[in-house]
C-alpha cells in the first residue's frame, strides 16, 4: 500500500499540505509570542509547545512534495 497514493485518492492535494506547513509556522509563532511575559514555568511550557508545532512544517512540506509527484502521475 502506498500511503501517498491513498492520501491523493481521498482528495488531499499538495496545496493542502503546503497550507498546513505555512499554518503550522504561524501557529508556532503565535504560541511563542503568547509565551512572552509570563512566569518562567508557563513560558517554558509555551516555548516547548511552539517548538513542537514548528516541527510539523517540514513534514507538511515534504508531504506536499510527495503529493505533487503523485499528481504528476
């Protein structure tokens, strides 16, 4: 089973994955900005949450590239 073909067959397109990548960058930035000015425990947790979300972007962009290849076939 090809998971990229499956995602393409259910209607996911490369543009959706790209938007997900850009969206995760924005959400990570918002989480980081929201963590500024709070006490140290909340700030550390918010920073970790922002970094976690920020790691989604490369996954979405890689998935977008794989879907783009699938769309060409």
